[in-house]
């Protein structure tokens, strides 16, 4: 393992540990971003099941957006995820940003999900 990969893994584990400790039974909204796309899912850790998911590569998203790696697309993914979560009966979640800073695309996704009805 390279030093950068070890640091990323430690940062991710540290964030995940604190998120799970603060969850108190709420599902976790987990975010992953790559260079080209952004993915988000709501996971119930007790059962190990995904309750709702959305990404920039969904069929409807690909048609409406030109690129999958900008803040506008991340906001659309956050809104879509919140809509799917409310259909699944989820209103409150705990936000898991992973190893990423709360900035840019991650922040845009989180704010759009809040505006669409999720609370965290």
C-alpha cells in the first residue's frame, strides 16, 4: 500500500466510526465520488441493506446532464436520492461523507438532499 492510500483509508475509517457512533438507529447516507461520477446510497447498517440509491449514471440522469462530475449534477443526484428515500419511508439519516471533505460536489449533494426533505 502506498502512503496516500493508507492515509485515505484511515480518514475514511475515522469518519465512518464517528458516523456509526452518532447514528442511533438512523440509516446512513453514504457518498462516493469518482473523477467522472457521483454515487449516493442510504444504508441500514443493522440489516446491511440499501434502502435507496441514486447516481449520476442513472438512466434519467444521463439524459438530463451533460457531465457527471460537477456540482449541478451532484445536486440533482441529492434531490433524486431524497425523493427515493421518502418513497421508501426514510426521513432522517446520518450523513457519511467518507474520506471526502464537506466541500464542492459533496456539499452540493447534501444541501440538495436537505432541501428535498431529508433531515441530517
